[in-house]
C-alpha cells in the first residue's frame, strides 16, 4: 500500500510551483522556436535591423507573444533558482526572505521588460 507521505518532497517545493516550472519550461520551448524562426530564419541574412524590429512589433500579436515569452522565461528561471536554493536546505526564516527577494527581483525584471516592450510598440506605431 502506498502512503501519502511517500509523495512529499524533502525539498519542500510546493507541487503547484513544480507544475508551473514544468509548464513554463515546455511553453518556453514553443516560444523560443517561434522566436528563432522569425528572427533568424525568415529575416534576411539571419538578422533583423532596428527598423525591421519596429515593423515586426507593429503586428498586434507580436507584443503579446513577446510579453508572454518574457513572463515565462523570468518565472521559470526564478523558480529554478528557488529550487537550487531549496536543495541547500535553508532555515524557514531564511527561505521566506529569499522568496521575497526572488519575487521582488522577478517582478522588477518583468516590469522592466514590459516597459521596454511598450517603448518599442510605441515607436513602431510612429512608422
């Protein structure tokens, strides 16, 4: 008979955070494939110029896709950093501080990336 406590992780990682990490990882592969195809295979000489990038961002789906890619990459990477830290078995108080720092840094990275995206979209509408 299998007991419920056999499925509890010694790393103290929440099952929902683990699932989020798996889903974001798989989603990143899809977004990365699209990113490489558009930016390196379709682009002339494998590279987009600044004007090409602005024209690319003028399509409404592109900023949405790029924002999703940004959120997925940052979330996945910070969850991965958290998992590595959990392997070191820090005290509960230390982990609460680390969680707060990771949330703050991840949020700042996402906000900065979204701000840059908004700037590019704004410049693309002025073409």
